[in-house]
């Protein structure tokens, strides 16, 4: 059986690229011949679309990638199964989605966004993203963890709370800072490490968060990192921390939170979106309630979204584009974990078991392939008898 997999390839450090990378590995372990290619226009993509003769195409991205991931392969007569996020809303391509035989979304919450925005979701199946639980695992190396903590500037007596993302703002760092300012009135043995990836957006928010930390009088207890890490070093960082915190403002899945659980760390997040589906409240982590929904009455649309020109789309009913976690919940839950090492260890152990059983990339790939075979009525024996494509000569 042959699959053409379209995603940001060669593999990059962002979540969408890793989503495709781990799926490719899982499918190959199941005996599928996987051809990987970036979804952007190229001679390589054109060659594969014309000559690779895949049994199906899986495209990874979001609704705005429909022209490259869905429409172009369909023009070559290929069957496409998108595995999409929603980027907060779905502005276009409803008819194209409804013509599909099958589609995956990265969570049930993402599926609900498609439904909210007028897509018939009867053929959409939620499918969480797979991670590498052999890479993201407890390293059982306290000496190495201690050295890394000291390199970061964490004192030996301090409990390390960690947040990581393209920017930490979207991961709820500001809400965490407000909670930690309250905690600091009665418990001071903590440090908060906020790691973002180098970008103009992250730099802008970093300045704002520095000012917020000064205002809250906790600047000396927050370590900001702006650097590029390999997946291996991300696992090192997760092993070095005591608590992973990401009460995200909007999260279609939350890969790093799942990787933190796989490393045996308790996770603090928000009870909405992807985290509400991946974290078991009270067992593998703690989920703060939603204090606020950010609703918009209009939003910009652009030609790259499939519109004729840049304009504002007005909504008859305001749409939720983000959330803010309840700071009182974050304060209570964080303090609970800070004061109770045994609870941290119990949740970490349960999180590891939960991640391995449900989110390892081999588990996800098997689920996806089984559904694809059934929904597309693929006969594996007939597929194997296909003529060998030209690219294999």
C-alpha cells in the first residue's frame, strides 16, 4: 500500500511538520510505502502527483491549505484525506470539505470549530497527533537534570515550572505569571522558565511579559529563553523541569503538553480545546476553568485564503477566537503541585502511562490506517499488485 504524505517536509521544528514526520514513521512500521513531500508547489510535488500512483494522499495543515493539499491532488484524480487544524476558525472551502469521503481533525474541539463555521462534519473524525514516546520519556538521570537546571539559573532548592511554545503568550504564560504572583505571597521556592522560538512575534510579546513580570514584582523569579532547540533537547528540558504549565489561549491539540506527560511530568492547562481531551484532570494533570472567551464580530480574509481580495468578514453571531484560564484555579492547582512532591510524582507516572497508551505515533498511525482502509474501501492485496510507478525504476 502506497501513501503520498503532504506536509512541511523536510521535517522542521514546528508542530505541523512533526505531526507529519511521526505519522510517516508510524505508517512505515505498518508496512505502508510512504512518499513524503512538501505541500507547496514544486517539481518534486508535481512529479509525485503525476507518477507515484498512491492509493491515497494524506495532507497535513489547516483549512487555508486546501488549494495545495486538497484541490491540486484531486485534479490528478487522487483520493485525499486531510488531517487539519482550524487555526481558530474556518472561513472558506465548506463545499470542498463536504465532498470528501473522509477527513481527520487534530481533536474533537477542532471538529467542533468546523461544525460551528458551517461545515457538515459527518465525515470528519477526530484524530490526535502522535508523539515519540521513546524520545520523550523519563531519562532517570537526576545528575544531568541538575546540571541543566543550574545552567538555566535554577537554584537547587527551587521547583521549576516550565512553559514552551512558538511564543509563550499563546500558551498562557501571562495567566501563569498572575497566578505565581499570588503564590509568591506564601511560597517562594519556585522559578518559572519561559522558552519561545526566535521570531518577531515572540520578541514583541517577550517585551510585554517582561513588563508584566516587573509590575507583578516577580521578574527575578522568571527566566526567559529565546532559542532553537532540537526535539532531543526539548526532551532534556522537560526532564529537567518539575511541572509543565500551558493554560493555552487556543490549542487544537497541544503536542508539548503530551510530550511533557510522556516525560513523566504533571501538566497544568485549561479545560477547553485539545488539552481537555489529552490531560486527565486530577490524574495526569490539572485543568483550570475558562475565565473569559475572546469573541470577535469580524475578521480579515485574504486572497491566500481563497477570497478575491483582502476584506473584513462580518459575523452575524460573534465567534470565539481564544480563551483565558481562570487565574484562581491556576493559583490553587500550581500551589498544590509546588507543595506536594509525591503528588507530582504520582501524576507524572500516570501521565507517562497515559501518553504511551494513547499518543505514541505507532498507536495513532494504526488507528488512522484502519479507518482509512475501511472508509475508502481499500483492498491491500489489490493495492500491492499495482504497476510499479516510474519513480521506482
